[in-house]
């Protein structure tokens, strides 16, 4: 099917991860031009639009529980020539956020998809951590169950590249304890509240940060980075 068969389109719009001043001019223009704004949380997006001075937009919810059904109706609207803007609560849609099913439905129907780049907690944390940036692995949210989490951490410790995960502040000390048990001297970084007033980067060994956060429980949104071994794995072509 011709991917340009419709005049409508769906735009995935990157939004601030904390500081509302990080919204881009192109993102604002795209929201203004949209016929409908699909949102992970309409209340959250309404506050952003109010901050931007944008009013009168039709807002519809698209989240993990209704995405499959809602994606079909949005694709139909795009096929009829409408411009659809999709905002997740923070950062880029589909990156540990809803939007994957919507994008696939668009490609299957021949609806044009555009990505309006914006802030990313992954890249922000990596750049500010001081850990190697030449290659990295993003694992999304760490598993909640201890067994699976331990396996994910063990795999990260064995990787050559820097590993990046999202973690709940309520589970941070347990996660740091799991890392410290496997490799207490591994260098890690805990990035907190990125782009916000109380943004901080805590870097040290797993055991050092376990001691620190045991005494000073973490608050806010957490991005956890684990330094890789830095050794190139052999391959059949070597």
C-alpha cells in the first residue's frame, strides 16, 4: 500500500520530562495544527497545553488499556485527512510509553507517521552521568520481581556497554543491594529528577551508593546507569 495515500498524518510529539521550558517550537506548532490531540493522560496534557496557551483542542485518551481500540479510530480519522498529535506524559511516545500499536496501525493502513523529537530521560541521564557513551543498552523499567530483576542486573553487569534502566524510588535501595551483591565495586550512577529543580547525579560504586541511599532514601523519578565491563566480546568473524 502506498504510504502517502492519505493527506492526514499522525505525529508523535516529544514533550518535556520535567522542565516545561524544554518544549520545542516545532512541537508547539504541531500541536496547534492538529485536529485532535491523543494523550496518555488527558489531564496531564491539558496542563501542558494550558501552559503553552493552546485551548479548544479535542483531547482523547490513548493509553495501554485502550490503545488497540483507540488506534483504529485515530487511523480512520487520519485516513479522512485529519492531523493527529499524540503526546505521552513525558518524553517520546513509544519509549517505555504507549504508542507502539498506534504506529504499527498507521504503517499497516498507509498513514504517514512523523516523529517530532524532544527530551529523553535516557539520553539526558547518559550524557550527564560521565559513564561511557560510545555504546549503551536501554532496558526500560527494571523487573519488579526479585528473581527476574537479579537476572536483568547480572546481564547488565556482563555487557560491554553502559546499561540504562528506569526504577521506582521505592525499590531503589533493593536494586542497589542486588547490584552490590553481584559486583560491589562496579561503577554506577543514579540520576534523579532530570531537568527539574532538584536534579542530581550520584555516581560511585554500587556499595557506596547503597550506603548513601540507605541513609538518604531516593525520591522522584530515577534513571539508573551501570557501567559496562568495557571489553569487546569475541565473534565468529574475529
